[in-house]
C-alpha cells in the first residue's frame, strides 16, 4: 500500500489535513486506531477562532457550521460577585469567535472524507514509523504503508512523537482538573462566563440554544461519581454567584467527565519526512480554548507547505514549518497558562496569591489595554 501522504489519526487535525490535501490534488490515507462512533462522540472543546472558521470554510467543510454555529462577540469575566463583559470586536478591530463543538467538526469532516476523499481506515493502529514506511495493525493483521511524507496527527497518546530523535520536551502539570458536564438546559447567559471564586474556577459554555456545557475546577483524581447532579449545580451556583438577579438554569445532566490539565510542547515538530500536528506536538490547559485552534493552524501551515513542495519543488515552507508553528504554539502556551493561573485556586493558595489574581482581574476590567491584550489572544492572532 502507498500514499503520497500517510496521516496517523482522525481527530480534527488529521481529518482537516486529508481534506485540504484532497482539494489540492494530493492523495493521502488516514489511519485511525478507534472506530467511527468513538471518534464522532468524544466530547471535547468547542470555541473556534475566526482563522479556524475561515480554514473550514475554505475547504468546503463549514456548511453545517455556518447554519448551527453560534457567533460570540465576547466573554464575561466574573469575580468579586460582579460581571465584566469583554467586547471582542471593539477591542480587537472587529474579531469574533464561534461556538461549534469539536465533535461536530469531526462528524462533518468524516462524512466529507468518506464521500469524496481518499481512504480513511478506522480500527487501524499505527505501531511503527520508519524512513519511508509505516506499520499498522488492522483486524489483527500487520500491514505496511509506504509514503513520501507522514504526518503524526495522533494526539497526545500517539506514537509519532517518539519517532523524532533528540526531541526537547517542555511540560507542566497543574494541581487541579476540570469536571465537565453537558446538560439539557438552555444556556443561562449569551456569553461564556469565566468565574474566579474563593471556591475555585467555574466556566459556563454551551453547545446549542438548548444544551449547556459547564465546568468546575476539582482536585486531581476526582471521581465523577462523587459528584451527584445536585452537588454539581449547588457548587456551580456558589461559584457563579453575583450581586444581580442572574440565575443559573438547571436541567438534566447527560454527561459527566473529569479532565486533567497539562501544558506540553515537543520541539522540533519535524524530522525528515515526518511532521507532527495538533495534540501530538503540544497540549494546552483548556482555559484559553486554544487546543483545537492550534491543531487547525498547524494543519493549514502544513497543507500550504506540502502544496508548495508538490507544485514548485521548493522545500522552503517545509523547512520553516516547525518554527512557524512553534511561534504560535508558544504564544498560546503562554496565554493558556496565564488564563489558567489567573482563574484557578491552587491547593496551597495563600491570601496573597488571591489578591494578585484579583488585582489582575480588576486591571483587565478597568484598562482597555489590558482587556485588549486578553481579547486579542483569545479571539486569535492572525
Ligand atoms: N494509530 C492510529 N490512530 C491513532 C494512534 C495510532 N497509533 N494513536 C492515536 N490515534 C488517534 C486517536 O484515536 C485520535 O482519534 O489519533 C487521533 C488524535 O485526535 P485528537 O486527540 O483529537 O488530536 P488532534 O486531531 O490533534 O486534535 C486536537 O483535540 O484534545 C483536543 O484540545 C485538543 O481540541 C484539540 C484537539
Ligand atoms: C467549551 O465550550 O467546551 C469550552 C469553551 C471555552 C473554554 C473551554 C471549553 O475555554
């Protein structure tokens, strides 16, 4: 078996890359370890920067997103029992973001790939990457796939990263996790709410006009079964409390899961014919909503570089791929770390730490410059 570009992993990174290459007339094969249902139902984030929306539109994958996506013109920061709205278009020269779940992007891209694109093999696990050949296992049988290029889009737990010799790894773990829920209840606010409180962080987000997505900071290794529905709603109420008549709407909780928080970068993102994209190369804590957007941005950069190589024979863009991506990656790493440490409470937090957090939050609320810095990073740098 041979593909010009072998792609490992059918998350948003691998699927979008296959789509962009297909549109550019470059053939690829996507190998995905899990089955289709698993990949299409994994709950992940859902906040898309303008550049992410543009990329999906440009490759013809935004038909449903344009119908169902919810445009957001800002976020709300909540602290000291008060709310502060950040108006993104006013602070960034016109930029907005969109809420559309990552799982829905994956469903849209899988459908397009199966209808129009090259082979997308589910339940095919890559087990080794060599110079110009990849070994994978399907139905218990080992198979070989030859390639000109191979792209590791296999997420944080994938195998491709290990095929880059002498990689440098930068990493940080946080002493807290997120308990995320989906609830069949209309969002209680038009905007996302990022809440700082003495009891820890909470986030109000949404999936549709009838489905809310909410998160609570919890200790690492929390068992979701220790959090019956009433306990979750009571805790959310306490962390979102404000001195107005705003009320958090409750509804049936349909999903509950705990996710740890991590920052991680591996450098470089290329070795010879092997390229890494998305979570395979970097992880951010979800507070800045950057993970999906970084993955898409890598893929846009890589698809351009590959297309440049195949049309002109010039390796220039392939050679700069890693550096180009890493500049954006580190900006997002810093912003995600900033948002995370600004809003969460550490187990050993002192009153001094809390005062510093509140001082910075007031600064953002009071200064157009401080607010614009946050808004530009959040809505996405060009
Ligand atoms: N062989 C084949 N497929 C593999 C292998 C392997 N050895 N290892 C992992 N995979 C698959 C996983 O099953 C998964 O479907 O690679 C895919 C990686 O997808 P994602 O984890 O969604 O990663 P990515 O496409 O980079 O998307 C990044 O996901 O975690 C979020 O916040 C993150 O939103 C960001 C997005
Ligand atoms: C989500 O909607 O799941 C979401 C939104 C914003 C974040 C993280 C997650 O910062």
